[in-house]
C-alpha cells in the first residue's frame, strides 16, 4: 500500500516549475522562496479541521473566529469532534451564532465521524488525493475547494491545483497577460506542464495575484 508523506521538496519544485515555464520562473525569482513547510509539520485532525472550515464559510475571519470561540466554550473543549459537538443541542449552537445550515452540516460531520467515515490524518496517508476528495465532499457543506485547501496546506500534497479558486485564476491571468481570467477547464489544461508540482504553482499564482492588488490586501482564496 502506497503511503503519502506530508509535504514535498520545495527547492525541487521551484526548479521544476522554472524549467518548465519561463514566465512562471521569472515570477518565482521575483517573489522568492515560499515558507509553507512549517504548516505541514503541525498536528492535524480531520474532523476538527472540517468543522472549523464549515464555521468559517462565508464569514470574515474575525467574525468566524468569534463564533468558533463561542462554540469551544459551549462544548468545553478546544477540539471539535463527534463527541464534543454532541455535548450541545442545536439551540445552543444557534445561540453561538451558527446558522441553521451550518448546524446541519456539523451534525452530518459528527455523525459520519462517529461511524468512521471521516478518515484520520493517519488513514489519509494511504489515500490518493481523488479518494480523499470523494470521501470528504460526501459531508454536507464540504465542497471540493475546502478539501483542496486541506490537501495543499495541511497534508502538503504536491500536485493539487484549485482551478475554481478566484485568486489562482487571477494569478494565471496576470501570468499570461490575459484580458480575462481563464476558465477552470482552461486553467486545468494550462497547469498540465506544472505537474507534479501544481500545488507550488498554485501558491505562486496566489502571490502573483496579491502583488497586483491595489490595496495590497491578499486576494481572497475562495470560489465565491
């Protein structure tokens, strides 16, 4: 059974991308090395991460953090698990600021986790990217983009390109000096030459998009 390590060789990745794509290579030289490896070494719990992703959806970081803090107090725990979420009823979650749809999503997540349907980080080390996406998007409220972010930032999978992400698409537009952002299918085809380091290409595309933002505010990583 194949096992996937968390993270990959960033130096090898940048060298590969610079060799395969001169335009991207020039941006890589301008931006410099990316410090993302530390995130791949952090302890990671799938259920907790998905619960927080649900709570953060469609909210500003500050508002979401406030709601997460209230939920942690209500369940008397720092980890959002099937058992801890089961300590509170729906009315308590609503009082914390959790919407009805998000409450339903948290209940579905907790039920699936209790049945063993949500793979742990240890189990995901034996699963291909596509299998992880299939299993986790079965959870109510969890879309492909959310799982792709987990693959990139928590699991350190090297070859994930979130083609629906606005920031990545904007970066690709600037990279190729296009009149408009490429469609997801166009970006998917464009990214073939970046494999097997499409994750790193995506990280640089975000930085390219950020560099062009007039307010210097990072372009939101989202599908919205």
